[in-house]
C-alpha cells in the first residue's frame, strides 16, 4: 500500500471517533435512568389539601341602611323687636349659649324716655280718675237732695268712666314701654350653639312685626339632634306589614331603636330611636321621609352632617352563615364547594342573604351538616378529589368564630 493511500484513510477514522463519544454518553445516561426505581401510583399529583367547616348557626336580624343628614331639633333666628342702634354684643361667634343668656344690647336711652313718659301719663290719668270718682260720689248725695239735676249727675258719672278708661289706656302704654325697654336686651330663646353675628355695634337695626327686621344671629339646638333620611315605597310597605304582624318596625308608632355611623367610622357606634315618619309619599321620587333622634351631649353631631343609618328590617331568625370568601361565582350564580363522603368537591348553588361582618347569610342551598371548603378553594375544581381537614385542626390561622346567642345585625348589600 502506498503512503499516499494511507494518508487518505486517516480522516474518516477521526470522524468516527468524534461520533462515537456522544453515542456512548447517551447510552450511559439511558442506562443510569433505567437503573432508577420508578415512582409508584402512576406518577399523578396528590389531591390538594383543603380546610372544611360546617356552616355557622346564628340568630340574625336583617337591617337596611340609609344615608341622611343631621338637622337641629330647634332653630331660631335672632332678630330685633325694636328699632335702634346696636350698642354691644355679649357673645363670641360660634359659642354655646344657655336659654335666657344676654346676646345683644340696643341703645336704651330713647326707650327709657318713653317709659318715663308713660309712667307720668299714667299718674296723671289716675289723678283725674280720683277727682272724677270723688265728684261722682258727691253728686250721688246732691241728686238725692234734688240739689243737682239728673243730667248733671249723669255727666259726672260719664266723666268718671272716661277717667277710668284713660287710666286703662295709660296702663297699657306703660306695659308696652316696659316691653320695648326689655326688647333692647336680646336674650337666647333656646339653648344651643350660636352662629356668627351679622351686625356690628353702632349699626342701626330694624325691629317690629314686619318683614324687614334685621337678622342678628342664628341659634340651633344640638342636644338632642334629629337625623333625617328618605326610603322607598317598597321598604315602607315592608315595614308596615311587619308592624301589622306584631313586629315594631319603622312604623309611625315611633320608638324603634336604630344605629348610626359617621363617614369616618367603620362600625355603627351610635344608638338612637325613630320618632317620626311623614304622612305623604313624595309623588316625584316615590320616597317618604323618616326621622330619628340621637343624644348629642358632646356636640359630635352637627346639623347638616352626613351619616349612615341602620334600621331593623326583619324579626330575629335562625340562619346559616359561611365565610364570604368561600363563595365563588359562576356567571350570575353563586356557589360553595362542599366535600362529600368520597372526599370529592361538589358545588352547591346558593341563595345569598346579607353580610354579617365577614360572614354571609345563606338563605338556601346548603344544610347545617355540609362540609364547606373555606380554605384552598382556588386549588380545587368541581368533581376533583381533595384531602379535607376540619377547620381549627390545621396549622395556621385560628378557626371559625363560635356562634353567639345574641342576635347579629345583618346588612343587605348588592
């Protein structure tokens, strides 16, 4: 064999060696894989672990919620009753005032002069009356003695009557002058909180019974205070039906206990009572006006302030509740997943009631002995086998709250 032919055969040998190395490694890896023991049970994933609990039994009272505003029980505009120059102001803007507390003073000098004049006129009239009565008394004896005529006697009697009428007129004028003098001091007609003064001292204020009297300030009562709201005709009829059946709901009888919370509060902390339902349903809105009253010793509530009122809407009843987070949706339907005797998740469709905290009242769809999946529902599909564990026995968050004997407030929500 010539050297030239030997050199021509070397390259194919190198190529064969390069191809043999990966092939050997592949066979070794395959052999190692075959030597490992295969997993038992077909290699499928284990059933998902879930937490189950039976529905909670509680005594529930349904509630309706309404938004409304506070309004003062009493509101008075302080206006001058006599005309004159405002002399002084005796309060600070926005302070609380007591009934009868002095608020404004009008210049008294003109009214003091009128009062003195009325007293003098009354004294003169009384003097004239005493003379007329004495003259009449003498005339009675003279007419008996035929010293004067009957006509003269009647004239003396008429003069006495005129003198008495003059006294009565002067007494009335004196009382009016005394009233005008009192009206120069404007006092608080009700207890409450006064607004800002509308007129400064030195200005002329107009008083009297006409419509052009000067407004000086406004006082509103704050304790107790009203809360006004409106509710629809259907709710009104429902309340009246309940009242007819012996349940004292928001009817015109009044006295129903209600609860309220302010815009910055998370719970219904304030207790009050219904005291008025209007006698007419508004034809334009189909609503009727209601009113509750609340104590307000610390002036927490202010007229015009918004609040949310909660009104009982049913008698107490026994209900089943589940955590609201355990309820799933299928388009417009609501359901929970329950675990049957074969540890299979089964959906049960529900009719929902109102919320009680983080629990939801269930009107129908489940029974008291159903095992409802309350934790791990996102890992489960209907018809899937699960590994269920009773709530309270698993590690992690504490178990469900125990049932309470006190009726719980349930608020209707959409």
